[in-house]
């Protein structure tokens, strides 16, 4: 999980903070912080699908899945487990 967290933080730093150091916890809401907007969510989804080999459906584009580092990590882990079980 630590590698996923580190990779997500690096992606956010590069793509949304433009190299600035991230100043948020793994539980902080991206939306509440104004860090990622709706276009950013689509960029994040594309990254997650490419990097983790998952498909994120339209009905999964909700804050419960994508609004913090920890939520994303749990969501990706569940998607990968479901794919393995299928």
C-alpha cells in the first residue's frame, strides 16, 4: 500500500500542484481542498486505469471512491480483488 500512496502523491504533486510539495494528509478531501476539479477527476481516473489496470465505471466516479489518497487506495484494492476473483 505504501508504494501506491507514494505513487499517488507523486502524481498529484506533478499534475495538480505543478511540483509544489503536497501539504495534506492521506485522508484530506481533494474537493474540499480545491485540489482537484471535475476535469482533474477525469485525469486522475485515466491515470488509475492505466497504472493499475482497472476500469472505472461512470457510477464509480463518486467522492467515496476518489476524494482522498486513502479512499483511492481502498477503491483500487477492491477493484483489483474483484478482477482477481472473477
